[in-house]
């Protein structure tokens, strides 16, 4: 079943089912690894992002549960991040290569890809006990799944309506604040905050698809496009940090110069594009949109 909450069903049951399905999928992915360990880590982290977004939606209603379980899932994702991040850096340079402005730049970036592939392979070989870590992480997720039995939402359907509306409004307001911060200071932290809030917003459109399927699907497409652009912005910042921390990896000075120039140029372009898109995605007034969600929920229920 898809990641959904039905407004005509008990909210506690729907919440547990939605989170439980994603956790079960994450556990199965880590234990079975159908496409290898690297893809398993990538997929399980995507599952966890959905669950953490759902937990943030209800944070004001169940603060202790949200704080505890968010920390559990955050730490689980971090425990397996090193190798996956090494692979993501390769994809980032391949992205730069696709956008190269000259043949010389493309060739230099191609050599950089080879360097980062060797780094990833070395890290994979040096990683001890990966299979054990995967199983240990799966066990942590089983505990997270069991913890869902401890959370419940009391009150009438009207309370669920207000809960969802408030969560939607809070996320939209945080996104608007992040956009303003990106305009003011253009820091990597500001754009990362905007990315996280957009990921939440995308998850909420997926969750609430039953309220208005066609509109939610269209909005999901817009938020996905923004998430993708902001993902590039984040990955470029991580790549820049690696270059600063480990310049010895790049043995040719001209390749290093082209890499740094390519990062700076693409980062500027992607940041500008992301802010244009973000202004459109979050154009609605948070309070008005939240009220609209409440009306749709009431009608569907």
C-alpha cells in the first residue's frame, strides 16, 4: 500500500499503519539487500525520511514520542551514512560533468569521478562488519516499529483535523522562514533547512492524497522537482567540504581548479533556480492552506 492516511478511518490506526509500512520496507531492504548493500542503505534512508516527516506532523500532539523516535531513526540513518555518502559524491561529480561548459572541464571531471570511485572502493574495503551493522540497524528499526504501539491520538475526528492542519501550517511557515534566510545569507545551512522542510511538504502531499488526488499529485510533482534541485545544492556543498578537507586526493592542480570552479558555478545556478521554484511551491499563505486542508479533510471524512 502507498504512504497514505485516510481521513475516514481512525487516525491512530492510520498513523501506525503508515509509519509501520515504511519501517517494514526499510527492515526488509536491509535484511534482503536485493540490489546490494549500497542501494539498500540508500532505499532505507528514503523510507526513514518519510517516517520522520510523519512524526514531525504530529510533534505538538505527542512531543515525547516524536523526540525519542526521531532521534532513534536519525541515529540509525547516520550509522550507515559513510559509504552511501561516498557513492553520492560520485553522482555529484557526474552531475557536474553533464553540465560541463567545455571539453576540458568534462575531461577533468571525468578524472575526478575515477578518483572518487577509488575512494569509495577503498572505504568499502576498509569498512569492517558492514553486514553486522546492517542487521543491527534492522534490529533498531524493529524496535522503532514496536514503539508505534505506544502512541495514540485521543479525541474526535475534529481533533485529527486540527492536528493535521496545524502540522501543515507549521511546516509551511518554517519553509517560508528558510526561504527568507536563503535570500539573506545564502548559507549551506539555510538551503539544507529549506530542503528538509520541502521533503516534509512532499511527504504530506503524499500522505494526504486521498483528500484531493489530482491536486495532491500535481503538487507532489512540484515539490519533488524542488527537492531534487535542493538535493544538488546540498551535495555540491558536501563535495566542496571534501575538497577542502582532502585536497591531496586531487593530484592535478588544473583538475582541482576546474572542479572548484565547476562547483561554484553550478552551486550559484542551482541556488537561484531553487529559490525561484521554492517561491512558487510555497506561494500560498500557510494559514489559508492549512484551513483548506482542514475543509478537505472534513469533507472526505
